[in-house]
């Protein structure tokens, strides 16, 4: 089976890749395992220096990498540039903070000496998605490698050109051979790798079903796993909110990566007194979006990543309209070539619609009216997901109280619930387990070892 990189704007093929076999993938993991001891013992100062060099590579090559993303998964050029700049910042953050956060932690006891050491686990298998082809990888690799782990990447087969470019960036930065490797292979290789003695931990970002299957494999082999899965984040607009600002941010957060973001707001819950004005402004802002070629710097909405995503969005919108939702703008595919779906606003939305129950991975804004603030909180938590929530109000104290009640890994007041590498990111319920970013991510793939001298 050939792996094809396809341009989602034109449907033309970018490049074909011949996948390696599961056994060949296992040999790559074996090589990484052999490279691990030297990398572990190389010292955190050395690892930090290489991360800074990697940050410089990202800065130098950001236009090249942005173009790759646009060609391979439709990311708009402006957002792609920002993504690569974020990769650089992530590398520098862990280079600057890793040593302090990983220092031995002394504990006062009756023993002569007792302390906690933070040591790497070994080979981390990173199973990553296509929607943020570079940052999703770096947010896993940077902290894992700071601790002293080595990383083997199994990227989405939607973005093989990005996957190989990331490995090349590590090589250009001077990382030792086999400390970061990319596998161009099929998902059929994953069970063999996870069961093997050459993989010590797994990080998965993707859909909930994929996460569950990987978690089952990890559990049966007693291996650490971090899961960053789907989200259906609530965006609550209360009566005292700044409606103009909320409407602007609602559209901005929803169109990140053409709506293909796990952390984006996806359910827009509004109380009656501001519902009409909020809806009016959201529709106006959505209609003003520039849709088109992702390589055009003016474009704000590009194509969806592949045909599968397009068909799923079409079905979710069709389900909503069949159950009474009204299309205020958009609502269908744009043109007959490429996977472009018009930015869409839906009103008269009900709880039984797929756009409220499922994760919607596209530029669709479903607006649902609720009777009260308490009803908004209840509906926000009435989901199997728990990644993020956003509350809009003029009363900061009230917003903070509501944020504490959200069943989510992140809750923001007067801000979209998108990640910040200085703060932990992850979910509860079916949105996953474990945390990325901040110093907490350093501990996900660390052996927190107790040492006692008596």
C-alpha cells in the first residue's frame, strides 16, 4: 500500500511514499533504544543546547515548513507560520526551564539522605495527528527529550512530507543519530511496536476511538501512555458579556486550522438577552472570512484536510438541518474540486443533534440558546468530552466561579480555551489522560524515583 500525500485544495498528489514494514519499523525502535543510554547520560545542558539549535532551525525554515503544511493538509499560510514560530518557542521554553524543574528534590526524613530523582523511561512512541503537523510533535518531543528520552514518531499518513521534514530538522540541529526518528508506515505496525521491548512509553493525540485502542495495547503491556483526544469545548456567553468581543473571538477560535482543532470552542451556549445580538455579529464576522487557497496570505479558511473530513462535516450539518437547525450562512461544500467547506453558522440548535453530541472538526458554529446561567453550566458539562471551556462575562469573579465548575482540563474567562505552552494542557472524561506543556509534561515520561541513603 502506497502512502499518498494529497493537496486538499486541488486534490492533486504531492508525493508518494513506500511504507516500511512492521519489522522494519521495529528495527528503527531498536536503534532508538540503543541510542537511548548515551542520550540519557549526555546531560541536560547538552540537551537544552540542542533544543535551542532546533528552535533556530524552525525560525530559519518557517516559510518552507508553512508551505508544506498548506500543500499537505490545507493549513492557511499565516496560521502555519504562527505554528512554526510556536514550535521554536516551545523548544526554547523547555531548554530554559528543564534543568530547574528536573533537579533532585530533597525530602527531610529520619534517613541520612532521601530525595526524589527524575529519570527518563527510554523510547517514547509518539502517535500524532495531521491537524497541527509540527506543534503536536514538538509538544510531545521537547519535554520528553529534555528529560532524556528518545522519540520515535508515527505521524498521520495524511502528512508524510511534514513527518520527514521534522526528522530532518532534528538532524540539522545536530541531535545524535536515532534519538529522533520518523516512521513512514501503516497503523498495522503499531501493535507490534507497543508490545516490543524497544518501546517504553506511548503518547497519542487523536480521536477517542484511536486513543482507546492504543490505551488497551499499552495497558496489556503495562506501559505508560498519555492521551490527548477529542474535545467539544463549550463557549458560554452570559448576559453581562462584551458581545462584540465574544462574537469576534468565537469566530477566531472556531476557524483555527479551518476548525480542525481539538481545543477550539465547538458548542456556543448563549443566554436569551444577548442571543440575537451575538448571533448577528457571529454571522457577520463569518460571512467576512476570506475562503480560498491556503498559500494566499490573505486566506483565513482553507480546505479540510481530506475527503473523509469533508464527508463527516456534511453529514453533521445535514443531521442538524433535518432536525430543525437553521443555516444562517454557509452550510455546504464550496466548489466541486478540493475539500473546502463554507464557514457555517447554525441556529435553532438542539441537544439531540450531532453538532452538539459529536466532535465537529470543521468551520461550523452551532449556537444554542438556554434559559439561564445555570442551564448554560449544565449544558456545557453535558458531554462525554472534557478538554476545555470558555466563559464570557463582565463579572470576573463570577466567571472564575463558573470556571471552577467546568468539567474540563482547562477553563478560561473571556478567552478561548486554546493551549499555552507555559500551562498544562489535557483533558478529563473521554478527552484523555495526562498533560502536555508546562513543567508537568516533563513528569509524564519520567521515572519519579525515590532514593534513600541510610
